[in-house]
C-alpha cells in the first residue's frame, strides 16, 4: 500500500495505490478533478479506470465537490455515510451550500489561489453507503470509523495493518495549534469522536488541512477540553450577531 499526497485547491488529496487499484480517500473539490486525473495517467502511468472507489468523508465543497465528476470520468464508485445525501436538503440546506462555496473561494484567495469553478450538486448520489466499522469494498485493509461533530456524517478511514488513518477535518491547525474545525455542528458528538480516536490503535493521522501527525504529538485532552460547548456554524453565528446587535440597541435606549 502506498499513499500519494497531492496538493489540492485548498486541501491535501490522498490517493491510495493498493493491489493494482486506486482509492481516493476523499472526494476533493471540483477544481481538483483535472489534477487527480492527470496524476493517475501522467505521473502513475495508469488508466483512469484503475480508480475504483472515491470516499466522501463529508459534504463540504473540498471533500465532495469532485466526487461525481470523478465517477463520470473514471467509472469509480462513490461511497459516503447514509446521512450525507441529506446534508444540504431543503431551503436552509441550499443556503448553507451557497455559503460553503463562498467560504471555499475565500480560503482559496487567502492562500493565493486563483478563483476556480467550485459548484457541485448539493444532493449526493452515492453508489455505496458506509457505516461505522465497515471495511471498504475492494479494500479490505481499510475500515470506516464514524467521527461526527464537524457535520452529522463525518467519516474517517483507517488502514488497519499500518495503523494510519485519514480523518479529514476532525482537526485543523490555527496559529500552529491543533483545534476543532469550523463549523462544529455537534460539539458533544465531536468530543466523543476525539475520544474514540485517542483511544484507538491509530499511530499516524492524515488530515485535509494539516500535515500527517503522529498520535503522540496530538494533545487530545487539550482539544477536548477547549472545544466549544455549543454549536458553531453559520446559523448560530448569524443569530449571535443579531442578538448582540439587538442587545446593543436595547442598552442604548
């Protein structure tokens, strides 16, 4: 098994080469599709049909945006948690999707990337649904770990023999410190997920926005203790701003 790391639009892309097949550990962004395909054909010298499975760890633009387009170009199956297709459902879901697309472009601009097309269908149509503890079809050494908190459907993918895991956005880095991601929609579930990871046999963690990190270098207790107790997402942030504004006006009067 070999893990290839590609620099994505705003995140790291991890492409696994194993038993003459390729596995993509996340659906990346729409802006990354050409790069992934070129890497397979030009760098690895393999046909696109060798990509047989794309995991979508959660529905945000840099993790799901390229999945369906990659399926169309390679024939790979797309796998996700059963809750993933419903994440952006309804009017509020569509608004959240639009906000997340804008946040993707904002992050790209902050790191000096040009503006790229990032829109993708907010309703995912996976070929496979993955549950906690399930082995990946066609990749028996890889096991799913359900790690919600960032969303209600976050998946981590564990390579059991080598004790390595891709945990997507479970941890991010701000000013050199590992911290919870934004948004954090389910803080209690997030703490449970961190505890599960801390108590696991995993030795090395691969993240979407952090370099590979050894378990001994992660102070899980510190992250858990300092994680928000209430949800932090677009809706709660907006409501808090409104409350502060109204409270300020009330005090003035």
